[in-house]
C-alpha cells in the first residue's frame, strides 16, 4: 500500500468541521452506559462535503466507532474522519483503529480529545501522521472531555465519574417521615430519571434505601429496558434479603453488594441468586470506605456511576469529594421542617459550601424543575 507523504501544517477548523464534530459527539452520547469498560466514541466520515458513514461504539465496548463507520462504506479513500476520541493504536481483542483508518487510505482525521490510556496516548496520532494522514486535534475538546470524563477518571484516577441524583420537594425534603416511601416528584420526572439510569454503567444505593423502598433499580423507559445499569448496594453488615426485588432479579440484571461482613453462609445464600459480593474495609465512622468502593468499581470496568441515595449515602459522597455531577429534581411541593432532608447533615442552603457547582443544563418535567450541574475542582 502506498502512503501519502506530505508536509504537516497547522490545521484550522471551519464551521463545517464544527458541525461534523458536533455530530460525532452526539453519536458518542448514544452509547453512554452501554460500552464499559471502554469509552463511548462517535465517528463521522465525510467526503466531498457529504457524510458518507457514521458509527458509535458497540454494546460492551466493541466494535469501536471507527471500525463500525468504516464497515458501512467502501468509499472512505481520501475522506475526512471526525472522531470524539483519539483512535486506539494497540492490539487488544480487536486490531487498532488507527491501523484501520490507514488501511482505508483516509486523507485527514480530526480528533476532539486525546486518549489517556498509556497504551494509546499520543500513539494513535503518531501512527496516523507517520502514514501520511493529516491530523487535526482539539476541536470541541471541552465538550468531548465532558462526555468521556468517566473513562478518563477510570483510567487516570481509578474511579468512575459519580453523579448524584436527588428528587426533593421545594424545601429540600425527600419524604414526610423517616422510614416512609413517598413520591415527591411527578411521574414525568421519574421517567426522565430512568433515562439517566440508561446512560450510566451502574446505579448505587445504600442498604437503608434498599430495605425501605425495595426498589428494582432498572430502566423502565420503553425501548431502553435492555439498558438497565448494574445495581450496586452498599450494605455494611449484609442485611439485604434474598426475597428483595434486587436479589430476585440478579440473574437478569447484575447485582453487586459492597459489604464488610464475612458471613460465609449469607455469601453462599446470595451467590445462589447470582449476586456478586465485594468485601470493603470500614472507615473510622464504621461506614464502608467509599474510596475503596470507587476503586473496586473502576477495576470492574465501571466508568459512570449514578447514586440514587438516600440522604446519608449522597451526603457521604459529597463530604468525601467524590461527586462529579449533580442532578436535582425539585417539585413545587412543600413538606415542612419535619420532613426528611435530601442530604443527611447538609442543609440545602449550605450545599454551595461543599460543592462548587457549575450549571450544565436545566428544564422542566411536568410540574417539576430539574437542574444538572458539574462540580468544579
């Protein structure tokens, strides 16, 4: 095969480049929650000012986006490829995407963000350039970094991106009384909440929530039922019942229990239901060490974790500086001072003392108002 050897020059991006990269980023969002342990990447192939193919990472992380996009056209020679993350350069379970682009004889590859994986970082770009392919880097990089943040953190910090979701009344309450199960937001908000479940690899609750609510923690959005996340329960003393909805559905949707218990009989009983158990050390307060939980999840390939509480777990994550995103649904209902606070020991008006919030998005769902924040550090 003949490679085109050309003199490299700085690449400037025009409006069309921005539009095509935005399309690639939109495609990458489609796979969020379904590609772990790999990132969800989007790829668009353009030739003669027309999109001739596109792709995003397959379920379970394979095939990769570039491979899928290339498989959908036999006319990629001389094209420009827009990809949300640097093409991989190493041989794993699949050949390197950089090599596939070289073999397709594309003319240019524009990349939004660099892959921090030490097997790839910079090597994918190097492979392309050595093959005579023009490479542009950094287009819509900040947007790409937000999308790929979970994969970046798993790779560089050994922990997933953590999103805390709270549904509360106007005055910051999640229930009228301790131990009661109440809906404080409307059905439209709850349906939107299931969409967040679909784009996370795992969902986490504390054992208190599991015992009181007996939740399924699945995704019940029509058409996305197969996108239910792995369920994670923090259960220090292994109090979960084998008769719970979580245990009864563990063969259909994975259930992972984080515990400090060494009760081998209970282990065996739960494992018969398909439950996976991880032993975690306790901190000085007698609670599970959250940083160890995050490390275990990252080791298991989790890149995006959604915490649905309750109040004590979410507050503990905030105090431990482990929260990266916050999604807050607020109804127009007022419960009063006797209600249960959304965050244990953290008054709603003092939240900015614990988190440096930057608004990403907001809107209404039925009669409720929701906001999504990123946490600045």
